C-alpha cells in the first residue's frame, strides 16, 4: 500500500489527539510528528519530505496559515479549525480541504477520500503526463500523446496545480505548477513576468509599463515583483 507522510499541528491537546486517533485508522497515513505550535513543526519540514499537513489555524506565535506559506511545496494541506472565517484566505494557499471544528470522523473520512484521489491523480500525472525530448515535450492527452515543439509555445499560464502551455494552435494542460515547470531545463528560455505567466523573448511584440503584447496580439500583465524581468526581454 502506498503511504504518505503527514504531520499534525494544533495547540489544543484534545483536538490534536482526536486528529491523531482518526489518522491512525488509515494505514496509508504515516504520522511523522504531532506539534503544539507552528514553530515546533518548522524543523521537521526542513528535514523530511512531507505529503500532507493537518493544520489548525489560530495558534500562539504564528498561525497555521503562516506555516502553510512557509511550506507550499507540501502537496496537500488540510485546515481543521474553529474559525470558518479563514476559509477564503486558506484556499488561496492551495488548500485541499477546510474542516470546521468540532471534527467528526465522517468528515475526516471524506477529507481522506479527497486526499487519496488527489495524490493518486498527481502521481499518475507525474509519471505519465509529461516527458521531454530534444527541443520538444510530449503530453499525454487522453489515450494519445501530443508532441509540442518548445519553440512554438507562446507562453505559460498558471492554473493552481496545473499549467497551460499556449501555442498558436491550442492550449495544452499539464499537471505541474508553473514554478516547478520553470525549473526544468527545457523551460530555461522562458521569462516569468507575472505570478501566473511566463513568456519566450522571441514572441514579444511590444512592452508596455504594465503589459506585454505577444506576436499573436495577446496582452499579458506584468506583475510588480517581476518588473526587473523586463530587462531580460529588451
């Protein structure tokens, strides 16, 4: 059976022990540690590969939301909290599920079903969806593989855990966030101009203060923190 490493962080002893008790009912969960504060959990995140975070939000010191921001590389985050008002903010941090206390086993079980489905799809996509060749990538779309020349990709667009590869003919979707994709050698020719967009220099038609026009007349925004990237396009 495939197992996933998880940690549980909650400053309330009773709530933390309840999550532990429920998690132990699922043999696919390998509990690496339980912690009373987000600060206590930081060390293990730097030492061990973690697949799942079970986090309270309102804790002394820094919150579960702040911990998630420091651990965005962890694929799954489940918030378990008594504060429903944090729901919107939490889902901006790639949260898979948000559970309002008091925690019930039936609700935890539903969260586990989502986790299993998400991680199984993610693993399959990682193994089979995207592969590289010389100056090209191959994307599994249904039962067929599509070959895309890297030099034909106008831009990349982030869609949470997915990235769109936009060519003049079609938009292709791969299961990989844009940050991870840009670390791959075949994508070193791309320049990130926004949290959600990366482009290739040869397709730049015009550069404006807050936008870039590409050869297909598409207008893409330039993020404030990416202004320096414009120098690479000149």
